[in-house]
């Protein structure tokens, strides 16, 4: 049922089809389609920049006809598409929490309560206003669990993580105070010392770990915005996994800042809340210098899941977070339920459109006088041709109306 999503004919969408017909008459249609092709091949699929040998071009994962259909589909996602996707998510949420599966559904709730909001403020945001803005939306993704230790092999994708690419590299950071301080950026020396005292005294030949990464999608795609990986470590095979490490990600899913802390045991929510600087700017609504809190709550045993919390603050308002993101590893996913995730060649593009549209609308709340198109990703000739911009902007507004998003 769910695998039929995105394959329906578009003949019934007369208004959008008329707009597309007008777009196709413009020279800028071909220019922008080529830009879309480049984005898909370079950022959504096997990118030449990730290859050591760039002397030969990568094998393209899609035929041109299929890619062209994706370009049009990216502009005309329908209500039925959204409905089928959410039905699939709801079917996963209803799963038993103890399936002994390595796959987890993750519900990410993004809540922005900006008590220092004002329109058209400087970039990045400074928190200099006196109004309040509330915005809230949810997204979902899937992560796969790996058991790791000194003798196991690490997943290939972890080798992209600077300074943490191997078990030996992790050990080196955990035993070296200077490297530890540089990598994790604790704001509180007491918290830093408490955590370092634990991990530096472990015998890392005996330490056991669990690693969570998003599984591959069709054509080896990966969708992992904001959260690249999550780790848990315990002193040995009989010890509780009481240390967590998270690696954040940029919009392309590449690893960025790293954070470490002590896991909160079941029933002790937010007992340990750690402080650091964000060290990564989340669009121009944030700044690398903004302080943040983060914590990890274990729901029960490891099979029952866990909750990762993050809050971001304006530097001059350190007691009132304006962003809170809660990532709830809430349900295990049977492997046979992954077909939709693993076989749909358009799913990553769809999920990026969902996330991009939500963020576009959030930015529009701060900068309401900017056009929809100016707040969207701008590629190719879209930036230059006014007729093309107006037509595309009309479609983008239609996409935005599909998703549940609340700003008040």
C-alpha cells in the first residue's frame, strides 16, 4: 500500500499542471531542472566529493526520465502523498515497544517559544524583542542500532566523523583531557571533570557501546538532518550504559558538533542537564555562539527507548530557551516494515521538502515581508526570471498549506 506513494498520475491536478505547462515554455525551466539534477546527484546520492578517486564520474543512480519525474513531483506533492506517509508513520508508532529489533522510530518535536521575538530583527536572531512567538512541529525518522566495542568493525558512515572515526580514535579522545575539552566544549568545568573522570578511568578494551545511525534508503541515500549519530557506552558487558555521546549534523547529514554526558536513569528525568555552546548555526535563526542545554533520559531498559533533549538560548537570555528539540526513540520497527523507507527512491527528497517547508514557514514568521521564494532554497535561474519566480512561488505556497504547522 505505502509503496505506491508518489507513483500516482497527476492528471487530476489541473491548476498545477497548467502552471507546469507555462513553466516548461520558459528557458529557465531547463536551467532550473539541471540545477535540481545536480542537487539530487551531488547531495542526495553518491557525491563525488565523498570519493577519494574523482578521476571518473560517479555512476548515476537514476535514469534521466525518472529524475525528470521527480523534479515535477517535488513541485506538486499532494494531500494523498502526505496522508499515506502519515498512515505509515502511525502504523510504526503502534508497534510493540519490545520487539528486539535493531530499528527504532524517532519522533522529533521542534518547539520554538521565543519570548523575545520581533519581526525583521538582525541576522542571526539576537533576542531583542518583547513579543512572544510559539511554533511547533514534528518530524519522524528511523535509526538502526549497532553493537560496537574494541574488537568490532565500525559502520562505514562513522568513518566520516572527524576525530571519532574508529574505536581507537574514540578511546584517544576519552583518555586525553586536552582533546576531550576541545571536542565536547563543556561550558561547566565541574560537569566536564565529572564526565571525564568516568570515561578516562575505563579500560576501553572492555568498554561496550551501542551506536544509532539512520539506515540507508534507496540508492544508498541517507536522511539524517540535525542528528548524525547517538552512542551509549558502559564500562564492560555487565555495566549499565551510563555515558551517551551525540554527534549533530548539518542539512546534508554530515557530522558537525559533538556532545557528551551522563545518562539519566529511568524515573530520573533531566537529573543531569549539561551545558555547552551550540557550535553550529541552524539557518540564520541561530548562532554558533548560542548556549545550549542537553540531556539523555532512559525510558526503561535499552529496549524501551530513550529521549534526547536539547534547548538553545540567546546569550543575553540564558534562562529562557527559545528552541527546544525533543528526539524520542519511541518505538521499535520490524524489519519487514522498512520496505517503504528502503525502496522508495523519492523518499529523501520528500522528507527534505517537508523539513524545508516547515523551516521556510518558521523563517517567514520572523521575516514576513520576504517572499516565499526568497525564503526557499534558490537554485539556477529561479533567482533571475521574475515570471518563473512567481509561478514557482505559487506552487511553493500550495505545498506549505499541506503540512501541519502552528505559529501563534
